[in-house]
C-alpha cells in the first residue's frame, strides 16, 4: 500500500514541478498585482479593518485563495488527464484500494497548495512585514482547506467528460465563494442579511481561521473554522469513495 501511495504522490509532485513556470510563477505574479492594486493603491484610503491596516488585512485572504485554487486545480486536472489518457485503467486492474488512490491524488494537491502558498508568502514578504500570531492555527487551517478543495477537485474530475467541465466549477463556484468569503473585507461590516448569508459559505470559516492564525483577529468562533471544513472533508471523502466504488465515469 505504501509503495502505491508513494508512487502516486511522487508522480503528482513531478507533474506540477516540471511545469513550474505554469503552476507556481503565475500565482506569485497575481499576488503581487493584488497587493499593488488593492493594498498599495486602495489601502491608504480604506484605512484599517478590525484594527489592522488594510494591506496586512488582505494578506491571509490572498494566500488562502491561492491555496484553494491550486489544491483544487492540481487534482481536477491530474485525475481528469489520467482518465483522458486511459492510464487510470492501470490503477483499476492493480490491487490498490480506492482509498489509497484517493489519498495519493489528494496528497499531491496538498503539496502543490503548500508549494505555491509558500512561494506566494515569500513574494508577499517583500511588500509586507509578516508576523505570525499562531503557527498551529495557521498550519491546521491550511491543511483542512487544501485537503477539502483537493477532494472537491477529485470529485469534479470524476464527473468531467471534457476540458470545459473542469473549468466551470472554479470560475462559477470557487471564485465567487472566495471573494464573498471575506477575502478583501471583514464580514462584520456587512448588513445583517448578508452577514447571515455568509454563514452558509464554508470558505468564510476557513478564511477567518487562517486570518486569525496569521494576524490574531477573527469574526467567528475558532472551533467553527475547524469543524466546518472537517465535516465537509468527511462528506467529500464519502462521496469520492462511493463514486470510485461504483466506477462512475471510470469503468467502461
């Protein structure tokens, strides 16, 4: 089991590291633009948010948004290409349990999220002086977030039948939920209706927990930042294993 898991993870890491110009560099450039436009140009006019100057306030959101997108993108593209190239059939005929296959692909997504997240954080350090409030909260928030969206990408890849199908969810679901999850603002400034509506956005809790770990400020209870993604992970694992067992779009 360990050899099979290790092989899948190494393959995933080599896959995105070989094309680092496409997988790691673009998020770093995008992050620099976010900081320049929203933090540098607009930050002085906005002032402070939850007692933190705006430039520092948006840093955790920018980093976590990158982690979400990259963890998702890695599994959805990798597993879809495995199906598209019919190389997944080799896994089907091998004595590898479905949970090992799932764990291998998800781990690859987590590693890519970590690599890109560290690269983005390094780039941000040239613009903003970073000081971490709690490394344990920060690490746990990152892990839960990256695992959850790597699982979501895996499920999207199972259902995807064309390259267009793997771009619909990031464009029309992930990006809006990320922007509405408090990336550029505090939920506390919203009217009561929109603040209540944000309670149904799981990214809000992850964003808040990650910001708490980095800056020491948050809008919700800390336990919710861990429980919500943990429950989502359990649900997504169950769905992914069920789809693999039934052979949905994987067995002919």
